[in-house]
């Protein structure tokens, strides 16, 4: 409202943008002076039935409210008119980015289209400014004046910018200002580039499935892939993913060892997968997710990770995933809890999980960079696509080289260091609903295995004697304190370890809460009072009454 109905710089007085059933959306605003004001209502309908009503809320004199449709004059509705008389003013019919947008692409141009009103606009009077600097003047075609500017480099991540449009309409100077915010993005360190094994195009697909846990959080997926997912009784859940369910993989694989470990497949083509091999998302002809259906014929409770090395051009790349249910994309030290760089995705399930999730990544130099995609599936249908967006806006799957997709490789020729796959409790500096009685760290081998004899674990500066177990390529370091631990207490952990060559050494420290042990130790003093007469107390004890004394006239029921 408050501007020409087509003007994107108009004031947004109310909005609901999501999928839901029929419901009211209420909003309020203040009018400083009575009169006619321009208004515009936008409506979008997805599937099934749809309807829309536009009304005002009247306060009744006796209390309560009444809803009256706009222009229902017989019942006191506010008048509405299709048009106004007299000469209309020019207005901005399009602005890029739109006013007040908070997720503008980092490489967005800045432009406007100004539509003439009753008085033609002289394009020579039009100036478009960005952050206080004039960047473009007007150019006119018929009754539309345009002004456009393309920045020489992407805007800084999450930066805010101000746009000003100034022009003259007849003798009247007009100036309007609005702002936009650029989407956050990650710049990959050039030091994370690798040398790929070009003879192995594609991806590694590690998968775990157990339908007894259908949670759709990324934390659950990480735990499953690390082999630490447990049932409500604390027992490790077995991996029921089927090693003979080849799906889109190059070949079948072997059963998990031990039973709770993930199994690994190799894919040579693209990540366009679903649990049923159907036609989901942007790209048809899905491949079947390797490992599914599971040995119990279920497709729920699955977690998978994609490990690959992608060739990026220098500069900004627009990436996206489409998934059902949850997904997370990281780069850099892609399998390391502390070294991985979060790029994008969706943590959870429901309607918000469906559809495209677009994110941006900046490569300072052209080269091949490590990537990891974590996927989690709850129940029923599930799918995953990983793609990039071309300059013309079209989408292409990663490693779809025939159609211009970025090349991906499932192996590298470089020496990779060991990684910290997971820690529990989570390394967050706040108390959470989830607690654990043990400090557990899972390490993963790199090119060379972890030297278990080199592991030193400290808790709050005290060197511990943890339990260390190796299972294939994973090493689990665990310690259960015997003393009292409250989940509200903050702790500092420090882990030092080497690889088997001794050439790689790492010390990692982190803060955490949510360590819980409320089992009390042996009491220092015990007293059952059996040796004392009733209404007496032991020697040197003083009896006190901490209840509030009653005063005559008190109403104890109130």
C-alpha cells in the first residue's frame, strides 16, 4: 500500500508465504490521513482447492470483533475502486533486486523499470545510485525508462546495500530509496584444492538404514554414518542397508563390518536419486538409491553421505539441492566436524524441506575442491538431486558433463589427513534437551590411519584415560566420568592425535555442555534416626520449621 499498486517499492502491510489449509492472516497498519490509498493483493495457488477473502476487522461497541469484506458497503465494508480519475504518476514497475529483499544473489545486477504516468519521463533526468554513488542513467523505450548496473565483482557475503532512484516528472523532482541484503556465501580457501583421480569420475555413496529411527535431523544422519546411532536403551542400531541393492551404483558392495557401520558404494554418473527410482524434482529418470530398500524391505530411517571432489571455476558458483527429507552440503575439510565449511541445505522434514534449496560458493582460484553431501530420509518417499545453476538460469546436475555440468571425481591422488567425524555431546555452548553421560569422539582415517597410541584426551585441563577402540577406518574415543555432572555445566575438551607416519599432528579444543551424570556416590554420613526418641534430633542438630506461620483470619484456600 501507499504507492502505485504495481510498484515493488510499496509498503508490505501483511503477508503469508507458505503452504497451509484455509486460515485467516491478520495484519494492521496506521493511516495518518483519511483518503484513497492504492492497494495491491497478490495470491498464489498450488494444488487442490484454493480460495481467497479480503476483509477488514471491525471492533464492536459491546466488545468482540466482526469481519466485513472490503467493498461490502451494505454491511459497513471499506469502499474500493477499480480506477481513479485524473493523471496518474509514474511508478517503478520492476526493481532488481526487489525492495527489502534479504537473499539477493551475490552477483545480482541492480536495475529498475520506470513506467510513465500522465507526464512522460525525460530519461536524461533519471539517475540510479548504489550506496551513494551514481552508477546508471535512464534509457527509454516507448513509455518505459530503464536504468541498469552490473557490478564488476560479486557483492560481499551478507552485505546490505542502498539503492536510490531520482528523476523529474514534469517540474516535480522525485527521489525514492530502498535497500537489499545479499545472501551469505562461503569463500573456499585455495589451500583446500586437491588433485583428483581423473580415472574415477563420480561419487562415493555411504549409506545406513534402520527404520526403527525415522528422525530427519542432520545430527541423526551424522550419528548413523559414524556408527554411533543407538536405540532408546542405548544399544547400537545395526545397519540394515542392503549391500546387494546396487541401484545407480557401479557395483554391489559388502555387508557392514561391524553391523552398525555404514556400507559404501561408488557412482559414476550424477546425484539424481530416489528411494523408488521414479521422477522427482527437477530432473526425471531418477536412479535408485544404492542400499535401498533395506534388508527389511523398508526405505525409511536412512542416512547417506556423498563424498566427491568438484572442479570449480574461479569466482561464484550457484549450487542447489532438491531433497526429501533433509540435506546438508559442506566443502573444504568435508568430513571433519570442525574443518568443514557449511554451504547450504535443509535440516528437518515437512513441506519446507521440499523444493530447491539454493546456495552460493566462491572459489578464489579454479580447481578441484572437496565436497560432502549428507542426506537423511524419514519415512515414505525420498529423493536427492545436486545441481548448479547456469548463467541463463537453467539447472544442470553436478557431473552431467554432456550438458555443461561441473566435473566431479570420487577419489583424489593427494594425501588426506585423519578427521574428527563427530563428538558427543555436541560442541555447542548452551544447554540443550539432549544429554549424554559420556564424552565420545569418533575419528576417521585419512590416507594413513590414526595412531591410537598418540591419542591424548583432556577434559577441563585434566588428562583422562579414555577407552579407545578401532573399527575398520573409524576410531572411537570415549570417557564416562564417575563424578557428578550437571548438563548446565560448561566444559572444555582437548584432543591430540597423530597419523601412523607421525608426520601429521593435530590438537583440537572445543567447548560443550550437556554432559550428565547424576548418580550420587557413596554417602559420607548416613543417619536413619532409629536410635532416637520420637520428636528428638541427634546431638548438635537444630530443628527448624521453614513453613510459613499461620495468622488468625488467613484464608488458606486462597
